[in-house]
């Protein structure tokens, strides 16, 4: 694949994430005003699906443009059509320059290579390398923790491990085996032990480990994009809200005991932040935001535990919402593509630009000729005061 095609795919992914994050913020605001706002598991499933779509969007767009329709509508052609209909109030030359900003940027970064372009590419490469190294260190730290723990129980393909190092329970997986790692101190409280194991097993049912791995894999490509961190924060919040609500939906489940378990887990995690180090890909019972000054995150979580889930029994409504969101994501991905060839509208715009340039030259030509004629008279001695 050519460098300009790779760079365009990279830009498309980042722009798509910006648009998708904005769409989700609007959708979340609308959902919060309805009965769907307090049902977190369908929201989590929607965000997990969209995260997968984001990761696969370059391949999906390539498949759609190769197999379904070769020349889908794109944003650039739509803007040109609006300009030709008189809906954009600016000169054709200025409008064409604005449309060509992305192409100029890609051309500069891949061919001309001025100093600022080289610095930009170097910064992107360094950031991606740093994030990749950080992920590798997290994976090595996770493997070391699993090796140092010892097996307590086996539940099907799940191994429950006990660790003297861990302050907070967390779950992770390898290719074929799933792990729940528990602090050894939990053995002293059977009720907290039972609630914690049930919570971590729920993460496996929600496919939270796989989604966390996908987010970690996307970070080297999106590390500079603030929309990525907003999206990751939303996924992680909904992950815990959905898990907590699923626990509360169980019959004869002690709500007060579960909330007290979360509070005690936060207190244990805050005692030694060093032992609360990041391990990837893993999902913990509580995270760093819910300790210390992040107590507001724990408060939101406790409120979500007791929220009403009445709209969860409306699969048709959630199917419509999810379908609209997925359609919006794929439509945006197609609209961000570059124009494939010169359309009739683009030829018309180019003609208008050429006419504007010709009119501009015609306007300046008489002034230039007049100035040249005046200069020749001055040289010949006309139009000057001689002694």
C-alpha cells in the first residue's frame, strides 16, 4: 500500500473517532432523558460494537467500496454540490483551497517533507512507540503477577488465583484460559469473597476483557486524539455500571453488602497505590479513579447500582437505537473517503476557479500596462521637471 493511502486511512480513523464520540455524547444526552438512560448493559453492548467497528473500519470501507459500490458519496462531493447550488458564500478559489487542505497535508507529509512535517511524523512515531512499549510492560507485569499467584479453585475454564501482591481483585484471560485474581486478604471475609468472584465472572459474560484488549491495541494509533480517551472513559464507566446492575438483578442479592464491598475495595486500593499498577489487558473490581480524590466516580457507581432498569426489557427499542448508531458510523466512514475521480460537479468548480483567475488577471493587466507606459515616459524625459 502506498504511503499516502496509509496516511489517509490513519486520518480517516482519527476523524471517524471524533465524529463517533460526538454522536455518542448527543445520544447519551437524549437517552438520559428517557427510560433507556438507566439501562447500562445495552449501552455497553452498543459501545463495544462501535469500538469493534472503529477498529475494523478501514477493512470494512475497503470491502464496501470493492464489492458493493465503487464510488460511494463522499463529503467533498456533497460540499461541491452545495457550492454550485449557491449555498456557500465564498469565492470558488477560496472554496477549492479549503477542500484541498487535506490533500495538501498528505502530499506534504509523504513527499515534500519540510522540517515541520518531519517533526510531526517523528512525534507520531515516537508516541506510538512509547504507547506500544507501555503496553508491553503492562502485559509483562500481568504475566509476572499471574505466575506469582497460586491456583485456589477452577470453575470450568476459569482459574481463580490468590495473590499476596494484589490489593484489588481483577480478571484477565489468555488465549484459552480465563483468570480471576483475588487478594489473599479476601479469604478473611467470605461475603466479600463471594461478591467479588461473582462480579469478576460477570465481566467475562460481558466480554469486557476482549474489549479492553481492543482499546489497548488502538491506543498507539490514537494516543494524541482526545476523543479516544473520552471514548475509553465512557466504555470503562459503562462496563462497571452494567456489571453492577447485572449483579443487582440476581434474586436474593444483598444490595447493601455489595455497596459496602465496593467501598472496602476502594479503601484497600488507596492504601498502597504502587500495588495498584496498571496491568493490561485486565479489568479490576475498582480502578484508580474511584480512590482518593476520585471519590465522585465511586459515588456515580453506587448511584448506578440502584438505578431502575425497566427499559432493559425493550429489545426492539435498543435494536433500533443500535441500528441507527451503527448506520451513522458506517455512513460517516464512507463520507470521509476521498473522491475517486473528477465528477461533473468538480469539473464545473474547476471551470469557475479558472474563470475567476482569468478575471483577476484581466483586472490587473491594464494597471500593469499603465505602470509600464508611465515608466517609459519618465525614462525618455517626459513628465519630469528639468532644470
